[in-house]
């Protein structure tokens, strides 16, 4: 039976401020107050118009066992890796990288001043995919389809929304990824494909009320939605299969992501994400021996 009610927000949190790379200031959201949200391993938000906060970027560093997705709002960042890939990430663009069995890359700002604003996600890989071949892909902003009305603008980056399929189709966990901008006091709804999907919103402009419980989520906060596994929290009704939201008096802009959990063991050490401690140790050895 279809349940047309909206999922509830079960946790609202603000990421903590930290530094990564060569001193880049950022807000760690997943991997911070939200430890993990299977299959989402990490969400970093970076936003600053102070060059000291970002100018040194992320020099060469390794990855194994995950896919990364970077979404740029403002600024310019150059990617290079040891597989011969090179790309320039500009406003509105998406970059997807399959670390697989191992890759070494850098992400360096291509500006001396101005705003640098974007997001990076780490998505887990199934155990059978963790040693897959590395690859890299840039997606121009012009290839991302949008649903535009006087009240809303929705960029469909991955998954489906109102008959549009997102251009990002090569992520193994097949997420929904929307960038949603609503005018003041505007209603919004999106379907969630399955009852066990882990889903969240991250607000980065304005505020809004989300979910069946209409919980307020403000700028720089994440709102985590219930799923079928949350019964231990006393949520004994059937899990709804959609999210409803309404923007505040100044409007809202947020990211919505949803994906089916992998339900596999996760052992992480820095940029290596595997299933066992032994696999982590092997990742260190392989990296030190130049096998990436």
C-alpha cells in the first residue's frame, strides 16, 4: 500500500568547523556530528571569500574504496591525478571520481581571491567494487537539467525528479541528488524510492520546515530523515515514501540526497575506506609501494 505522508526529520545538526588538505577551512557535516549515513560516508561544505581559507587547496593525496562527488557553487578548482586526468571545476559543475583500488589526486584553487563555495561527498562502494579501476569525470553545468517555475528551481543532478533523470548515472549507489531553491513560503515535495533509503537535506541558504513533523532546518544545518530502520526511535507507523517541505519567509536553498544503504562493514582510516582492518593495512602498504 502506498503511504503518501511525508517522512519526519529525526535529527537536525550543524557540522563542525575544521581544516583539511593544506589548511582549507570547511564544515564537516557527515563524518562530523552525523558519523555516517550509509552509504554516505562524508559531506564537507566549504565556503569562504578569504583566500587564506582555501588558497593552498588539497595537494596530492590518495584514496581507495570510495567514490567522491564534488559540486561547485562558486569558484574554480583544478583536479589532477596520477592516471593522467585533469579537469577544471567551475560554478554549477559536478566532478565524480571512482577511487576504486587506488588513485592519487590533487584539488587546487585556480583563483587568487573571491568566493570559493562548494560541497564534497564521499560515497561508499560495495565490497565487490572496492578494487575496481579508478576513473574520473567532469560534468558541465549546462548538462544538468533543471525544473524551473516562478516558485522553485530544482537542479536534477542524479536520480529522478518530475520525469527528469539526472546526468550523473555512474555512481554505484544510485542516489537521488537535487539542488533545490524555493521562493518564500513555497511548498515542495519529492518521492523517495524505497522505505529503507537513507535521506537528508542540507540547507545552505535561508531556512525551511521539513518532513511530516515540519521541523525547522536553518542555514548550514543538516536534517536527517527517518527510514524503516528507525523503529527503535518509537516511529511505529509505516515509513512514508516522500519528503514534504516549505520554505521560510526569506526562501531556502538546500541539497536533497537519498540512497539505499549497503549494509556492509565499514573500516575507515583517513582516505581509505574498506571492509576490514586487514584491507586498510594493505591499502597503506600498496600506497607506500607505489601500487596506486
